[in-house]
């Protein structure tokens, strides 16, 4: 009886010790290429994440959204930081799930026109040239196209759409070469604030979206659910320190004023609607790749 008790005690001690062992994870960021940039821009976040969770996280560099999806599918990376448009495709390809939302303040899009254009509603843009940003961008393409659709305008067939850089689009709108720009509203306000030739009132927004679904930290389908929940809960319990890590580098200034929130897949149904209205209803490939 005593021997059995000793064996049982040793077994429980071993189980307890095993449970206390820190996990080792790999983490990627979809829009940051190269280990040097990862360490510079996201190193403070990794340090805060390790302190919060007690686990070890190693950066896994990826050079594209497709590479991130392949790494998740191959189980060579465990967690990925990505935007909402990328998540919808990655979820379809890998069954990865969102864990933590990186709540960006004022993250929405708008349709901008010249104030003297006579264009007052989105319906006035039918048959006209509208510029959008990077193909596949959530706030510079998919959101403004969805915004047009919300007003009953088919963004594929009812307008003449072009894709160009924000600065070129801004100059084209000033000169009247295009009728409107669909873009990230905060980005437009930043460009407008540096405008020296014209008053703010030269432009006007004729439509604005609601706040967009968050960027997120997603977990690969192969990560055990209880382990993923432990990471989520540790981040939420130490959010001030984790946020400070994210915003430590100026490349992440878009997150200043952010919050960290628990999220689930249904938060991204609006992004799926964006894909559908932009003419990509399968959600199984990255637009522009």
C-alpha cells in the first residue's frame, strides 16, 4: 500500500511538473518581411508576450500571405498576426481561428470627392472613374467597394475602377482626372493635413463605413484549444504591457490608442461580404497574388 502511494505520488508530481513546462511557439507577421525587421518592429511585443504567457515565442519570417498560410498548413508556424482580409483567406485554406483582436482606433474607410464636383451621393458615381488602393487591401479596396455596395452600387460593373497609390490618386482627384477615391479614412485625413495648396474644404467624404473588423492574432488549427485559450487569457490579463510592446516601434503607430479584445470568426463575416461584392466569393485565394 505504501509503495503504491509512493508511485502515485511520483506520478502526480510528474504530471504537475509536465504541466508547468513552458510551451515553445513560432509566430509570424504577414506584412513584415525578414528576421531583422521582425526583431526591430515586433521584438518588444515578443518580449511582452513571453513575459505574459511564460511561454517562448520564436519569430518565423514569411515573405507573403501565401507563405504564412502554407506555414500554418504545414504546422511550421503556430500563431500569425494578420489583417482581416488576409484572415478570411487563411481561415478558408487552413482553418486557423482568430484569437485576439488588435483594435485599431478610427479604422474605417471613406469615399472622397471634390467638393465642387457636384457629386453628393455614391449613386452619382455610376459610370465614373473611382480610384482604389492596393489590390486586396482591406481598408483601401475591399472596404470602399463594400461601402458602394451598401449604397446599392455594383463596384464591379457600375463604375470604372482603377488601382493606384494613394498619392497618385490624391493628385488625380485634385486635377479632376478621377471622380472619387475609395480609401482608408485616416490615411486620407493624414494626406489632407499635409496639403499646402488647397483648403480642407476642397474635398468632402460622401460615405463612411463603420469601424472595420480588427487585425488579429490567429492560432493554427493544430494548436490545442486549451493552449490557445491560455495564450489568449494571458494576453488579456496583461494587455497594457502587450500593447506597449506592439506600439514601441514607430512602424506600428497605427495601433496607438488600441485595445486588445477576444474575438471569434463571426466578426469577419462583413469582410467575406466585401470579397463577394468585389467579385471574389470563394475566399480561397489572395486578391492580387
